[in-house]
């Protein structure tokens, strides 16, 4: 039995829309930061004595669409390693699930890593990234630590993530504001499908996101927090703009989301370098230097309470326990 | 002294962006409903004994950018009538000002009508609409009652409003939800300029809005509330999507705006035919049949309080008092 740990990542340049639903190829490159605080531990063993795959997530048997995605990754690994053994998978998430905190990113990265090793495969991180992508697009990035770029690519082999910067040797961290940890009403998969099909803003989104790749990468390499934050906030707001344009119109924002976004803008006017990003859920993540955490936290705690704020630092890539 | 009364109108297909800033020519046609509840009374006299134009709005001397716009309309009327007399203007708004309730639409429609008549001009409603447009684009529509279309046009003479349906002989009304009646942080003029210049979504907005003209007009002519409401809500959400995409990103939505939008969507799921629209401000206006007012009001009063809900019926065009 092999156990792998992968950490969640938060995209600063968003993945939002698949140009190939089967291969999970995105329309544009994305760039993320892997976090130290939220992770998934997944143990896998292949065993001829099993009748079928047995998948346990957080002590519950996995059912529904998640099961199909796990089977898909396992099947790819079985095909690659030339065996056809059923797997026993045991996975624990240390992430508030499905609330835009990207639990699927850590889950499928840990699964790909553990299952590949349990099959006796010796794979590069790039190969693991490609495998993880088949479970969840964002999982391709969680194979790596620190700042990561997922190249959109044009086929299975060209769509993979790689490290931009790891370890992250400058002062940047991310404060997650948990507004709602319940299951999302519109999953990111369904949301991006609807937007890509019905929002008149989708083509401009893709163009704008792809144009952000170089500037955001440069901001990271130059350790320029203001530039990184501004670009990330702008990119996130544009992603959410596309949902308002869909048929039917929808939004991941909740009233408190807007209140937090507004507070962050006001803090900035007062000279605190902090920036927001929001994924396919109501929670806001705030990018700032740790030296500004206290100022940011004091202000946000007045809105949501201190217990809903979690400070995350850059985290590592996938490891084996 | 001539006194004219004009009522505010709320666009169901939004005016959002000028293709000519001087002539105030919009990028796309817009369609509105003139309301019975909010209006402006404006009295004008031209008097050789005055030293200069004297403009009083709500018992205060008018200053700032509003004054320039009034002078502009007065100058056009003086040029048209061939005199150069200073004007005394006295205007009272029966509208919560500058909170997305379109006080400028009624104000400049009443001004154009009163000033033209005070100059001895006998103008058609189309000519008044063109004059009012120079004060505020949306004022071109408030010359008319009921449902109105503003043709974008391509020059001064081709950009005017005209009646689609007046009187409105079917059951449609509009409930305004006053979330914030303070001055807006970003005026609609500044907002639309920023969006047209910096939002990558602006071209798609214009295309989408122009494509909505015929369907919305048909829905009005067919007295089809569901179709009118769906199209209006979609159009409004798309307008607001453009602001999230601007540099810097901004929004007119406040937390309560999102709460109301969500409540309206939920009411609809429960079978109540009600639809939202939002202008360049935080207030929501809900389109429904008066037979559903009670259901809608009961639900909304729980969020904002009964005193912030105003039921408006279709109102008349400009009249002289």
C-alpha cells in the first residue's frame, strides 16, 4: 500500500472552460499557488483478491460522478502498467470540500501519485500531472509546489503543469475567507460548461486570460506582489463576469463575497497591498505579504469572524508518506 | 413661465456606452418603461432682465457637471428659437436622486419640454426627445409614456426615442427596491466610459444588447411577461458583467443587491413570475404582474423592510402643468 499527500492549489490565473471535455484540455493556460494548509492523503493498493475497485473518501464509500473520475484515473494507470487488478483506495481530505477550496485538486493529484507508485510505475512529475488532469483539471497543478503553470496544450501529452517557482523564497501568502463550506449549487464543471456554451463573454475571457499568462509569470519571477495581485484580482473578476452573462445568468458570489471584495479594495486605498481572488464558489482568498496579515485579518474578522480565516503559505508538491 | 412634468423610466434593455460622447449617441438601441411614481417638475422662463441662467434644483442652486448639461440643452433651444435670453429654471425631483432610479431621465425630459415651450417653439415629441438626449441619454425616452424604444441612430437627427406601447393595457408593473439612495460612487457616465474603454466584454455586450431589441419589442407587443422578464433580466446581468471586467474592476452591486437577485430567482422557482433588472446603482427593480405583487413584497420586505419597496405602474409621457 502506497500513501501520497498532495496539497490544494488556488489559481491566480483561472482555469475556466474545457476545449476538450474528454481529455480535459483547458482553453487557456492557468497559474496557481499550491498551499501548505489544505491537503489530501490517499492510500492505494492493487489487490487480485478484490472483486472490484473499493473507494473510500473521508470514511464514506464514494458514489456518483466522483467515482467515475477516480475509475478513469485508475484505468489509465492500469493500462500504462499492463495489469488489470482492482484497487483499494482510501482517501482523507483535510480541506473544506466543494466550496471553491479546490479539494479535487489535491484529491486527484494524491490519487495519481499513489496509484502510479502502487502499480510499480516510475513516472516523472509531468507524467503524473497528465494523469491527475484526467481526474480534475486543477489537479494537474497540485503535483507541484509553489507557483505552477498548467500549459493548456493541444492533446493529452502537451497539456501538463510545471513549476514556475518552488520553493517560494519571498513574502507572499494567501488568507482564505470561508464564507460557505456547503456544497456548491453549481459545480465548477457545470458552471464552466454553461458559460462556454451560453455566455457571449466567453471568447473574450479566453483571450484575456491567455494574455495574462506572461505578465503573471513575470510578476512571480520578479517577486512583484502588487503586479501579481492586481493581475490575479482582475483575472478572477473577469472569470466571474462570464457567469453573469450566461443563460440562465448565475453567480458564485454571495452577499458576503461582495462585502469582502469591497473591504479588500478599501484596504488597498488605505495603502495595504492586498488583492482578492475567487474560485467557483463564494469564498474569497486574499493575496498579501505576511507582514500585512494582521491588518487584513483584523478588518475581515469584523465581517466573518476570526474562525473563518485561514492563513496559508506556499506549500510543497506531492510527497509519499 | 412654463412648467412641464416628466416621469422617470427604467430600461429593460439597457443603454450602456456612448459611441459619440459629444452627441450622446449610444452603441445600441434601448427599451424602457416610463413609471408613474417618480417624476420631475421643471419650470422655465426666458427673461431679458436676468444677467445669466439661474438654475435651481430641489431648492438648491445647481453646480458642477449637472449645470453644464442644463446649459447645453438651454443653448440648443436658444439656438433653435433664435433668441439669446437667459433662463430661470426651477426644478423639483420626486425621485430618490442618483441611486440608479434615473432621476436624470425625468429631469432632462422635463427641462427640454418646458424650455422649448417657454421659447415659443412648437416641437414634435421626436424633436423633444433629441433635445432631451443632449442632457442625458435616458431622458430621450422619458418624453414618452409606457414602453419606449430609443433608436441608437448614427447622427443627431437619427438618435431619438419613440413609443412602442402607450397606454400599457395589460398587467405589468415594477417594484423598486431601494437599497441605497445615497449618491453613487461611480456615476453611470463614468462607469460606461470605463467599461467601453477597458472591459474586454464590451463588444460582446453591444452585440448581445442589439440582438435583444427585436425579442424584447415582440414580448411587449405580445404582452408576454415571462419572455419580457427573462430577456430584461438577462440583459441587465450582462450589463453588470461588463463592469467586473473593467480595469479597475468595479460593480454597482451591493451585498443586498445579490440577496434580492437571489430571492427573485427563488420566487421564480416557486412559480411566481418575477424578474429583476438593475441599473447603474445598487437598487433592484422587479418586473411582475400586479396580481403577484403581494407575494413578491412579502418576501422582499423580510430583507429590506416594507418602507423601501415602491410599486410603480406604467406612467405617462411629458405633460404641461
